[in-house]
C-alpha cells in the first residue's frame, strides 16, 4: 500500500509522513516550494519515504505521481495559499487546484482521498463543542475558513457525483489548532512560549500576534504527533462509516495552563499574562472527537504538559526544520 502526502515536507505533512513511515508504510511526500527535509524524516528517505516535486496547479501532475508509484491513497495537506490580491483570481486558482487533485486521483485509481479541513469552519459560532454535524454559518471572516467551508461542500458534491462511480472514498478531516516541532509562523501561543523558553528570552507578545494573552482565554490545540497519528488512522482504516471526521483533543486549554506547562518543563521561565478573559473567549470552543475515537479507536496520546516538554526538548536539540 502506497500513500501520497501532499505538502509532505510542511509542518503537519512532515509529521504525517513520519507516522506512515514508522508504521512501515510506503509513503510519497510531495512538495513544490520547499526542498528541506526535516531531520526526523532523514532515516526513512530512500527506504520507505520518497520525495517528489509536484506542482498541484498543473493538470495531471498528481495523477502522474500517483501512477508512477502505484498509489492507492492520497492525504492532501498542501497549503492553498492566497494566490492573488484579486479575489476572483484567488478563487479560480484555489478551486482549480482542488479539481486537478480530485480528477487526478480518480483517474489514477486512488481508493481513498483524505484532505485537511480545520476548525475555522466554526469560527463564527459563539460556543462549542463542535460536532461533525454542527450547523455552520455561511459567513466567513477570514479567508482560510471561507475556503474550507466552500471546499467541504464541493468535496461532498464531487464524492457523491463522481468519486463513487470510480470507487474512491473522499474524507474531510477537520483538524484543530496544531503545535509542535517544525512549526514556523509562531502564530499560536504554545509555540511562542516554547521557543522563548528554549532560547531563554521573553515571548513575543507584540501586537502583530494580538498583544499580551489573557490568562483565561482558551485554545483548541493538539500536538502535531497526535494529529499525524489520527490522519494515518483515518487513511489506513479498513472502512469508514462517515465522510467527515474531527481531529482534536476534545477539550480546550487556557493560556495560563500553557504557561504552567512551560514553567514545569523549564524551571525559571516565566511570562506575564493579562488577567481574566478577552472578548474572543468562547465556552467549550473545541472539536468533539467522539466519532473518530468510537469508530477507529484513535485517541490523543499526548497530554499538554507532556507535549510541551517534548516540544521544548526538540527545540533544545537544535534539529533542523
């Protein structure tokens, strides 16, 4: 069995490739812009991990890779970046990528196609937890959430009208916030805290990141290794009863909890948080995970304190991104 992971050298993608490799599965990691192989993947490259450069904008590109390697599964984690300041062109480019992927997979005889959606689907809802069947508002304040909503509708339509005739399952994976090794943007709080602790300096609480966090604000975040394990579980499951699955810890963690975990892992580290909660606080704002745990047996293995300690240890090791 061979699985293609698009965006396989990216943040979530590289951990997913490792999860497949550790299970002794054959996996092809595609990348277009990045050629840097994370250190933790190096032992597998040339054994059961193959790197392929693939431009997903090109019709037939993913089909060619799938046929070359006899792939029967695809995990799509490559970012659909903002392509243009022209909203119309941006929509066309992103939607073309999606159609190229599904047409190519279907033509190559791929049997299961799992793709990465996320919790931004529920960004406008005032309270959680969010189940797979939770109604979603059509509005979208930010581009990623708007596109994910549109893609889920189109993916569902594609699967019902085309993929079924080709015997190809299409599965949407709604993934919570993710933190861990190789994360680069520093947008999420645990990553900024861990980097600061490892380097021995104060965390970046500048306005570009929203300012000083409120101690009581909550986050729906999962360690990258757990997310990768869930993705592997869904892709390799003998059968799946649904076409949408949440991936997450099914509980929130506060900024104060995150800081406490970093303090425990790195005694002497500290940071000042604002008291209370901000206007962004939403009760129980997390993805429910009963569907994936009940159907597949997958469960998060990492507690927040253990994940924080592991992440800081990885940063301390100086491994290359």
